[in-house]
């Protein structure tokens, strides 16, 4: 795994997830392997029957020259037509969006795990924090005894 969008799990309730490929240039792949990728501002949109990942920042490759791509350019997601249609119908529902959860390599190919998500309210975030605290306290008591 290269990078995980931990903020997405805090801000959103993940309803469904799926894996998609990314269309990248050679220097972008090298830059991803070097690290420094940011998914915190990224989201996905469906336009004209194609899925696009917007807002993902891939820093320019240091040894690259004119072949470096724009760091925040839209990147095409590789999905089947049925998956795109299902995502489009789900996002049409009120309050749902598509957020990237993780970026990783599988057999040399860059993949992104997408999640269909609903934004959490403030009280949902507080309840999750309280639940984590209780679980942490239980784990410490179990370890001590």
C-alpha cells in the first residue's frame, strides 16, 4: 500500500467500496513509488460515461524533465461500464459521493480503492470517537490482567 486516506473514514460513512485502475504517465508512477502522494483532497466524478479522479496530488518526479505531468490534473479511472453505471446511480441518491480510500500497487499496476460514502454529522464523529475510547480502555484492561 502506498497511501491511505484516513481522513475519508473520519469524514464519511463508507457504504460500498470497489477497486479501479488509474491511467498514469511513466513519471507519475515513479513519483508514486517514491512517495509523497496526497489523497486528502481527492474525489471522483462521472462525466460522459467515464470516471475521473480529481484533486489527487502527485508531486513531480525529481529526475523527470519535460515529461512530468501536472501534479493535480484529472486522472481517468479504469472501470467496467456496469460499475460506472452502478456508481452513477448510487451517487444520484441524496448526499452520496465517491472518495478514494487507498492507493496501492497490484502486480505492478497502480490501483485505487474507491468508496461510495455519505458524509457524517458532528454527532456521528463524536459517537465514533467515544466508541474508540471505550475499545482502547477495554484493550488496556485486558492486557493488564
